[in-house]
C-alpha cells in the first residue's frame, strides 16, 4: 500500500459525509485544529468553512474548547508531518440542513438578503443557502440597475428547489404583486367620488396624465387638466408634480379612476360679475368671427359676443368688414349671464356717433305729441288745418 492508503486506514472510522462532533484544540491564523470526538482523529476547520465573509476574524466565531457539529468534507494528508485528517465544515453542514428544511416548500415566502447583482438577476442568501432571483422576477416593472438592491433584505416566494443541482429560485415580483393587489383593494374601499385627494404625476401621455394616489393610479384626461385649451399635458404638468385632484368616477371592476385637476382650482367664470360688471370697459382679443357677430376673449377661458349690430354705427354686412381674428379691441359689457356663461358686448358703444345719427336722435327727443284726451283738442286746432 502507498503511504497515503496506510494513513487512511488508521482513520477508517470517519467517512466523508459524516456529521461529527468536534472540539477546537487550537486556532492559528485563519484555521483551527479540531479533535473529532470519540475517534482520536483530528481535522481542520478553516475560516472559509465557517463563513462566507472572507474578511471576518475566525476568533469572532470560535474559541479553543468549543464543541461544534461539523460535516466531514474530504480527507487530507499533511506532507511535512505525514499525519492524516479531514477537512471539516460548519458552513456546509448548516447549508445542508437549510436545504433539507426547504425541500417541499415551493410557494412559501421567506426573507432573503441580496448578496450581489449578477448577470440576469440577483444572488441572495437564505441562511447558508444561496438562491437566485431572475431579472424578470425581481419586480413588476423593468429594472435597469440591480445594484440598488445589494444589501437589502426582503420577502421572496420560493419558485423552485433542487438540492441535487444546487438550484434555488425565488421571486420577489410575486410578493410585490400580492402587496399591490391588497393595497389597491384597500384604496378602492377608501376613495370616494367627489372627494379631493393629493397625488403625484407618474406618467404623461398625449391624452392625459396618470396620477399616483398611493397604491392606485388615476387618469386626468386632457380635457380635465385646465380650464383653458391645451394641446399637450406637458404644457401644464411635469412628472413628479404634486397635485390636488377631484375624483370624478371609480370603476373598480375595470381598475379605472377618472380625475380632474381643473375642478380643484377657480374657473374663469367664477366671480365673472365682479370681473366684468355691466357697464365696464375691458380690453379683449377677437377670437372668432361668425355671420352674426364676433367672439372676443376677455380673460383666459372667457369669451363674450359682440353682436353684428353692436360692432359699428355704420351698417355692415359681415363682421369681417370691420374686424379680424387676433385683433385687439375695447368693448363695453352690456349684459352678464353667469349661469349660461354668456356675456353681451358692444364696440360701437365706445365710439362717437356719426353726426347724422346724432341729429336723428335729437329730433326724436324733441318730437312730442300730447294725447288728445288730455288737451281736449288736436294738433290741427292749433295750426288751423282741417
């Protein structure tokens, strides 16, 4: 027999894979000499077989005299002394126990710690067992940088366990989705139509803005963003803006919440009788011309009508003969109807009447006929005419 075989025969009581009791005899540098209790055989326990932390101090884990439960990994022979022994491991024994505890627990939720970001996902630790969370199972949305998860502890659902292949797959996404579903359910029970709530603008689209209300998102349609016309939500809102919105409707079955921003701020027609009282002279801009008159913007979102008869003292066939779009004009307020959102305006009331119109008005004022029943005679009696 070779020298190696002779040495192994002397320790045949101990076999690879055995779980043994070991007593620490001495500690030197990053390894300890251990006596395998009841056999007279010694083994070696290194720092690497104690912990995954390569920078740790072995003295923080064991001291001389400690008795430990250890796993026999493989035989070793000291070439210099010719002595034989075994490499022992506390870490791998704990890992084996952990594997045994995990078998059959697919679907259960455990707490893991992220060790590092690796290609395609996250490497996590559960006790002494390393697991893997694929990128698609980290969260319910795309993640560009997995390094932000390193060092975090969180719950994850066990997807697959295969000790033979050292395969341990988990999902954090399943936990996130479950938690969000529960939060959404609670939110729908809390939110009420007609109430005003605070939210954060999460996304902007061509047709509106999605606002996060905590655990659910609602949509402000572009028509509900501003009292004035806008072409794009970006003209008023930015992602991250804090906004107060009114809940218009809630459809729990379809998961839709309709919101309004403009309902929470004063409208252009609020207090219009104070801003544009009858008789007031205001500056405006011609916005639209029709066959019957001109619509003039007085304030953002507020337009009044100058009827064609109130445009000029002179006869005109169409408003276009005198006015053009975007023309600035002064107008006088003739009538205000807040309920119907109508304002009657006049341009000619601020212009001097033509001389002929003045004379006609004076003539009409000076012409007066006394009623016959009051005088007892007619105008003909005064003139001598029959």
